[in-house]
C-alpha cells in the first residue's frame, strides 16, 4: 500500500463505539505482527529440535492466538475500509495457521517464513491505519511499543535460520536494522511525555531484558545459543507486551 493510501482513515467519521475500541484494536493488530514472527521462530525451533515439548506448547499457543485474536474487534462499527484490512489480516493468519499444522522440516520452515512475512505486512497496514484513526499522540506509543514485540521475535527467528545454515546477507542486515530500531524505539518511549510509574518500571525492565537478549544473540548459533535466544526472546516479548498494554490504557483514557 502506498504511503498516501493510508490517509483515508482521517476522512472517515467513527462511531462512538469504534472510537472507544481503537486502543485495543491497535494493540491487537500490532500483536499480529509479533505473532507472525513468533510463529516462524517457534516452528524453526521444532525443525532444529530445540526444547521440542516446550516448543510444541508454544506453537499451539501461537496458533490459538492466530485463530482467535481478532474476535474482540468484531461488531465494533468499523468503517468499511478498516473492516477490509481486518479481513485481510484474518485471512493471512488463517493461511499461516494451516501451514503451521504441517510436520516441521527445513522446506516447510521456508514456506512458513514467507507466509509469516505476508501476515506481518497485512497486520502492519491495519495497525498504521488504526493509529491514524485515533488521531492521538498516545496511539503512536501503542504502535511503537507493540512493534518492539515483533522486532524481538524477528531477531530470534533470523538467529535460528543462521543456526540452521539458512542465513543470508539480507537476514544479517535485517538483524542489524532490527536491533538498531529496537534501541531507537526504547529511546523514543523513554522520552515520551506520557508516562506513569508503571510505564517507567516496565521500560526499565524492558531495557534490562533487551541487554540479556542482545548477549544471547551474540553467542555462536549452536544448541546453547539457540536455547538462550529462545528463552530471552520470550521474556522480552512478555515485558514488551505488558508495556504495550500500559500504553493502551493511557490511550483509552484519552479516547474515552
């Protein structure tokens, strides 16, 4: 979608019901960005036989979220253009879920990765459009904090690809870019005028977990490194999800 095409939401009046649901909607569609990369990461862990029982449990949880995560946005009186974007996200999520049901192999991992990136693009379009609909600075904070979840999972996914001998120059560039973006976003969130003691505590915890994750990413891509990256990426995801929820609450206060 061209950048200019995302300008349409500012021209569409929202129902009161839809306006109140915006904060949650931004968080949910942003979460699908992370789910896309987490799905590819965890599927890869199964290919590589890293903590198979734990990885199977994680994958089942991801698949359930892919199937059910958008239900909270049903019946909210969205403009037709928003409905179309949400349908695209749901369709892409359904296609990814179907691929995740296949026995994990190196070949199917590559196919899963392509569909994961398709879902990422669809979810990002929906998130950006919903942010514009909100017309509130705090909506950008929900989007930015939510994107940190995705970056953590994409970094872990590419680490796994490198461990499997499937890495590439493009993947290594992506990892460098994602790490730099994560750092910039932390600085932006630190400097944001909207803050509470809970948000500040979550940011501090997030920065600490980011340091642990960075240390894991610097390990050689071997069995120990894979296990460290898997566990630290999950913990960082959890902290960033909690932070995004705090920003969602701040946005609800503005919109309500």
